[in-house]
C-alpha cells in the first residue's frame, strides 16, 4: 500500500510538471505563430520585422509566466526572440528579463542584460540589487549600490531596504551607517521599510542600542518592525528586555505574527518562565497559530526539493521547533542529526523545552549536554533539565 501511494504521488507530481511546462510551451508556440504570420505579410527574403505587428505585451506576459514557473529554458528562448525582434534595448523588456534570471538564480545572465542596457530605470537598479541580495551575494549588491550612487541615480525606499538587507547578510556595519545617513538626508529614515531594514542590520551586528533608537524614531511601526526588534533582542541575549517589549506591545494592541510569538517563546524557554510560557501558549491558541505540523512538513519538504534555493539553519531551526512543540521530539532529534549545519544553542534549547513538556528524558539529556558546552554560564539550561527529571 505504501509503495502504491509513493508511485501515485510521483505520477501526480510528474503530471503537474508536464501541465505547467506544456502551458508555457503552448504560449511560446502561440507567440511564435503570431510572429511568423507577421513575417508572411512582408518580404520573407529580407526577414524584416514590423514593430507594429509585434505583440510586445504577449512577450512580456510569457516572460512573466516563465519567471513565475522558474522556467529558465523557455525564458532564454523568449530572450532570444526579444533580441531578434529588436527589443534587447527596451527598458521594460530588460527589467522583466533581469527579474526572470535573478529569480532563477542566474545573476550572471541578469547582469549581462543589465550592463547592456542603454538606459536604466530605478526598477532596473532595484531588481538587480534585490537579485544579488536574495541569491546570497550581498557583496555584489553593495558594489552595485555604490555604482548607482556614484552615477547620481535617484534611489527609492526599496533600493535602500534591499541594500540594507545585503548589509545584514555581510554584517557590514560601516556601510549600514553610511546608508542610514543617506536615508536621513533623503528623509526616508522614518519610512517603515527602510527603518525596519536599518534596525535589522544593527541588531544582527550586535548594535542593539542603535537598533532601539531607530525603532523609537519609526512613526508607523508594522508587525514586521516589532518582530524584527523582538528577534534582535533575543539574538543579543536580552531576554528580559524582549519580554518587557512584548508586554508593552500587548498594551498597545499590536497585532502579533508567528515570528513575534516564536521569539518570545524562545525568551520564556531561556528564562525558564513556566507561567509566562503557559500564558503565551494561550495567546498562540487564541490567535490561531497553534504547531500545523503537516503543513510545516509539506513546506519544508518543498524547500528541500527545490533546486533554486538552499535551506539555511533558520529553516531547520523552525522545523525542529515545530516538531518539538507537537511532541515529535524523536523526529526533531533525527532532523538535527541530518542537518548540514552545526546546531545552534537556540535549537538545542527549543528541543530541551519540548522534552520537558513531553517527558522525553533521553533526548533531553542529550540536548542539555550540548547546551552545557555551548552556554556553560546559562543556569536556565540546568533548571530545564532538572524540570525534565522532576516531571518524570
């Protein structure tokens, strides 16, 4: 029965892929048919194209579908059509091509298109910088931003926020300070996108005081802004400050996200706050954020199987947390053993907290041993292990 199910699932997946690529192939053939019909009306021996007969919007739509489906092969074919149709220098077409290539993980192809453009719009710069940032090449994103600044191109809040994300990835504090200064000069420092990005960089670079100052100056704080500061405080081991901020956000009626609640749960675990943890559990249930294990497993599986992205330690940490909180502590332990990264202290702490709840003494002892090595000065870990033994 299990073998039949696997075969059926594979067959369904294959049929879905065929349908997706067949749709793109049909769209490409339909577009080419229109081109050929346009040529037939002209002198075939000269093979000249009449731009008035070209359905540029159809080509753009096809390219966007390729981007959505991450179909690099058909996208390259469309790029070839664009060159033959004289659209290789069209700004909008080039912007769509840059987006296609960066989404497919081909920054080199995107940069070739970008460099060949006779005129670059702000969208061109933003898309290329964001592409470098999203594909983990923060250094190139910073270099391209510097080039943009030198050329005197006017930047937007999206330019700054994307470049600041690159600073966070590279832990580039000097560049962050410079970008923050530029944001202030352009009166964009109070923008929620830019302000949150600056806050995130400062927090990740252990400049938590600067992060808190930026937070206070943002007039309209979004849920992401609050979550970013919560995470920053937790990452800098300021658990009590994080808890006080959470209590303040409750009084102000701030809408919670799963990231906020996850950060505060980590705080409760680190400080061994049973009562506060139970209260937070009630908040989680009230807001509908309760452990969705199968959904989490499904999304994690898709992330693992996707060839265009590579899961990082945070993705594994979230999955370990989901499994542990749902009582699947053995599975969480096995996932940690299979990771291509070194487990973090927060990951072991999450697993230890779950073992306390579900009384898994064996896994709890193993997790605690790792925590004692990573955080020898943290007495809360000893308390957690003691609670596991007491509960058993």
